[in-house]
C-alpha cells in the first residue's frame, strides 16, 4: 500500500485519511480549497460487478451526506474483471451504473478530479478516470485502452503495423504522453501535482474541452472540428 500513501502525501500535504477494504480505497483529505472526498482503487484492481457496485455506493453516499464536496478519484486498475461470472452478471451494466453515479454527483455540484497514480486500462479507466472533469497522471503511470498485441489479435492488423502507426498517431499509442496529446489528461507534472489538483478543484467550468485540447496538441485532428460543425448546424 506504499504507492497509495506516497501519492496522497504528495498531493495532500495538509493531511489525509484513507481506509482500504480489499481493492477499494476511500477517505478524505485537506486542501487549501477545503476538504475533499477520496475514492478509488489499489492493487491494480480488476473492476468487476462487486467492486463497481461498492464504488457506486460510495459515490452516492458522498452525494447524500456531503453536498458539493469535491471528489478525487485515485485510479489504479487493470481494467474490467475478465471472468465468466462477471460477464454473465452484466459487468458492463455495473460499470455504466458507476459512471452514471459520477455523472449524478457532477450534476449535484461535485467537482470530480481523477489521478492515475499507477495503472489505468480499458473499461476500468473509462469508468474511473475519464469520467472526471479533469484528469492528471504521474509520469510513470501506465495508461492504455488495449495492449497492442491484443489490439492486433482483435483487428487482425499486424503488430508491426500498429507499432508503426503509434509513431504518427496518439490514438493508437499507450502511455501518458499520448493521452496528454489526446486531451484526456490535463498535465504531467509530478513536482507540482498538488497545486495542479487544487487549481482543478477551484475550476468551476462545466465545459468538456478534451476534444479541443486534443486538436491543439495534435493528438486528435478531427474530433473538435466535427463537433464544432455539428453544433453550428444545429
């Protein structure tokens, strides 16, 4: 559990208190902007129906008992649980429910910030990391939607070709640098992470500017233009 305490000490120098049950971490922390709620995962958790439902319950508890309290998601997940039981129980629906709980919190005035401090993969990353208003990562974090060998098997595109595409397109590539280029991550600055997170907490904007950031950074060349064209046509 050293990793989770290291990141909390770095981001919340004014103090924090966490409890860990299985792969779920929850608690509170102090910042110059006031108290924040902490929720997330440890041990490179595989998010199955049980963990997703427990996380969702924690989010709803924050909404009910701590109105408008900022929520910091601490992300360390290998993705969704790949088991027959979880798939038969509808794991995708549980992950969707978790995402909807975060969206409810946002609608109720909770600022949501995610920090990828170790690993973020696939559906677990989508439901825990990318759901946030703003997202940050440590420079040594491991981020990907799908490993290239697995992508090669699914798409039938040779691995060598995918590796070549990664050199010119951030969409294919794993790693924090590519996700900054895509606009999914705000910044990578381990030394100033605490101040970056506090600025994000005080940011009251509800505009999702990830497509715009991706366009400006050269990681997503078409998304922002297409979105703007649709908005103008409506």
